[in-house]
């Protein structure tokens, strides 16, 4: 079976993101640095998560620990979006309703005047 | 820019953001359920992967501060504002539920600040600029300006939310956040323009003005039974 190009691209992002993740900067981000500097009050609230702070529990090597969590997160977000989009695509327009885009001029004046057939 | 639990403690502030996020994402799903074609699903998944990867790769920006790509404007440029809204909502939800990056009570706030601001406000600026400046240079300039704005406006909104939620000084947090995000916005602008440059070479059809605005403006299938 031939693997489609988008799947290679997706796999590349999952693997590449995982490989790069251990080298992400640990410095505070813009919001965290402002909270520290301005002394903005913040309550510490524990938050349960399977892969907290992009770390994999139970993996000893720190690099592997970050890489696995990142790859799993990227894959989870991609698969969820893909599944949702496939469902939306199933509900989507029927073949006879897919139309070429409207010309800019027609859309600007009144968008209802173009696109797929609409009986008045 | 992910807001953790415990920062915005006034439930009126985060509940208002929840309502805005749920209604906007709900509208986007409903709208795209009439327009999405099955062959368009893969690009949605690929963009979600790109945005997730971009958001977890922090790079040092200035002394003691790091930043990362948001990707909302880039996604909106490739998929249109409403599909980008769906992608950003999924990414930010996974970050919160799987990685505890962004609090549960702040999920709506984070979807508004890092998602909707870029996919709807930033992309409106992007599309307006593309109308004024046609051609490849217009794509890059519009992408850079829209991306920079989406980061800085998002930061401003975080500051306003902190102020609304019982901070004694109204102006201070917003000013500090905007200043901290001016260089992070430049990173966003550079990465977005760079990515758009690659897309212009590899798949210019994805940036076709007609396609972008078609998804954005035109009701496609009202006659559907």
C-alpha cells in the first residue's frame, strides 16, 4: 500500500517534534516572566494530567522523557483533529454542491448571488 | 502565554471566556460541517501537528525569557479562519488535558487569547492586507503583520483578564505583558512569513486568495436538503 504524502509529513512532524523537544528552552515564557517580575499573585493549584509538563512519568532518561511526551502530544492533537475533520467531511457538502469559488466582484456586492445552485 | 489555574480567580472572567470559546468553536464546527470535504481532512490534522510542535519548542528570546510559535495566524492563512479556530481549540485542549499546560478553569481563556484572537482578529487583518497588497510579497507582509498582532493582542488580553480578576492596578499587568510580547511577536512574524514562503513555493494553491476568502465568506451549501 502506498503511503500518502500528508501521512509522511504528519509522521515527520511527530518524530521531528519529539527529537527537538528535549532541546526546547526551559526559560519562563512571556507570561511567566511577567508574573515573576510584577509579583502578580497566583494560587498554586495542582493539576492532574497523564503527561504533566511535557514529561513522561516512569522514563528515566530526561531526553527520552521529554521526547516521548512531545511525540505523544503531537500525535494526539493531530489524530483528534483528523478524526473530527473526517466526521465533518462525512456531513459535508454532497458532490453536486461543491462549486468553484465566487469571483471577488460578485462576492463583494452580494454573496448570495453566486456559489452552488440555489432555487429562489 | 498559557494561563495556569490560580491566576484568574474571578469566575465571572473565566466563565465569560468559556461562553465565548464554546459558542465560537461550536459555530465554527457547525459552519464547517456544511463545507468540509473528506479530502480536506488531512491538512487539518497536519496543521494541528505543526501548531502543537511549534508551541512546545520554546526558544530563548531575551534575557531570561523564552517564547514559542502560536501558529494561529499561519493556520488561518492556510485553512481559513473557522477551520483554524477548530484546529487551535483542539490543540489547546490537548495541551491542557494531556500535559497540564494551561489550567482547566483557564481553558476558555487560553482558547480565546491564543486561538480566536489569531484566527479571527489577526486573520481579518491578514485578509484585509492581502486585498490591498496582492502578490507574493503581499502574502508575506500580511502574514507577518497578522502574526505579530495576534501575539501582542493576545498578550494585551491576558493583561486585561488579570486586571479584571482582582488586580489592584489596571494598567500595569497589561503594559508589562504587551512589552514582554513585542519581541515574541517578532518571532511569530518571522516564523509565519518563513512558513508562508515555503508554502508559496510548494503549494501556492493553499494560499490562493479566492480559496481563502471563499472559505471565509461564502455560504457554500445553503440549498442542501
